């Protein structure tokens, strides 16, 4: 037979495609895939066009079409293998997107369970309903950040909320040094929770105000929020007199633990009477400058305005880790270094 090498026997075609010989016989019987030729012994022989048609059949089968629908589709005018392949690609893209969305939902649920006690019984329904509300306002990536970091910071929040309640019961004014210290801790912990994203923190705060159940499960005590809010507003107003929104977004707001550690080092030196020209004091000053640069996003003008804010706004100085005693000591170290 001329061109016999181009033909494929039924057994070989079955092996290549993973189908059974019986299935190929069935396709032949119903007129879905008929071999272009037969051998002298009567064996089915499939030409390249038959193989291409079989690929189209399998592609349409994966799209969920019945054999009858596939036969009608292939019989229609204008249907080509290229068109079938293109549709198969589009279908796979849709499935990939659906799988990605499902994975995101499962990742959020996993983070939610890690952030608190695994829900039981009817509590599952409340958890799923709350997560559905969350997804209306946040992307899956944002929710993973919020819920995962809540699990790691909730102990710190519990201690801070207890301190805020104590201050509230004692009737401390918003500008009182102790209340400003609590406000500073609140801002620092919020930035640790939200990974320095001010906009995300604001959006979460807005959600907590409109979805009260978010407070109890993945949020904060609304009474504590109301108690600390005036002190927070004072601090933010003082900052905004020197920095704009772009500055606040650009600053690195995740460095509270490093500022606390630096302040502790400085106070230890002060208590020990460390000379201001000592190498340890100069190393402390260098670390202060590096940390201040990082806080300001390595922008000299922003750093200048930030330092001016802390010098001129008493409410800011009251709450920061670097108090007047540390600033005075560092100023003396800088003066000693400049005069050396």
C-alpha cells in the first residue's frame, strides 16, 4: 500500500493515546472515528488526519462533551483542530484560575484556623461566613498576612489591651505620658501585624468597625480601641504637621523592636556613666543614625522632618522609646565625635 508508513494500526494508536482497542472500535462503530484504510488482513489503519481527529475528540471529551455532542461538533462547518486546541487551552486556563482561587480560599481558611482555636460544630458556619465577609474587602494574600500575623502577635495584643483597659479605668488623659506610651505601642504593634502597610491597617480598622464579630475572632476589643483612639489621633495629628501621606507610606514602620533595644542600650550606658567619647557610645550613635535612616526610608529630608517632629511635638516625645534622656545622651556623643 502506497504511503503505508504514514498509517498507524489500531493497537499502536491505542498505546499512544492510552485508550483501549475496544474504545477505538466503538468510535468506529458509531461513526465518530473511522480509519481511513484497512490492511490486506482487514486491520484498521489510521492516517495522520485520523490521529488529528482523535486528538480533537479527546480534547472535547475533556471539556465534558458527550460522544454525540462531539460528533455533532466535528461535523459542523468551520470546526478545525486548531480551534479545538485553542478552546482546550482556554478551558485549562479557566480550570487553573479556579484551582488558584480554591487554593487561595483554603490558604485563608488555614491561616484563620492557625490564628485561633479550630472551629467546631456550628462554629464552622460562623467562621466560614466571617471569612466570606473578609474576602469582600481583602485579597487572599492580604488575608493571609492579617490572619497569620494575628496568630504571632495576639499575645502582645492581649497584654497591650489589658494595659489600655487599666489606663481607661484610671481615667488617663489622651496626652498623658503613659497613655501616649500605650498609643506608641499600639501603632508599633499594628505595623508589625500589618507588615508596615498603613493602608491595610486602616482598611482592617474600618472593617472591624462595621463587622463587630471580627473583633472577637480576629481583631481587638472595641472598648480598648475606643479608649486608645484619642491618643492615637493626637500622635497622628502631630506627625502630619511635619510629614504628608506619601512620607508616612514610605517610612519603615516595622522597627519598633530595634528602637526599643537601642533605647535599652543607651539607658544602660547612661546608668553606667559611660563617657560620651567612648567607643561603645560612638557605636551606639552609629546604630542610631542607621536606624533613623531606615525609618525614614533613606530619605535625608524626610529624616530631618521626622526628627524635627520629635523635637517640637511633646506628644510624640512622650510615647517614643527614645526619650529625652537618650536624646540628650546621643547629642552629647555626637558633639564629642564632631569635636574629636
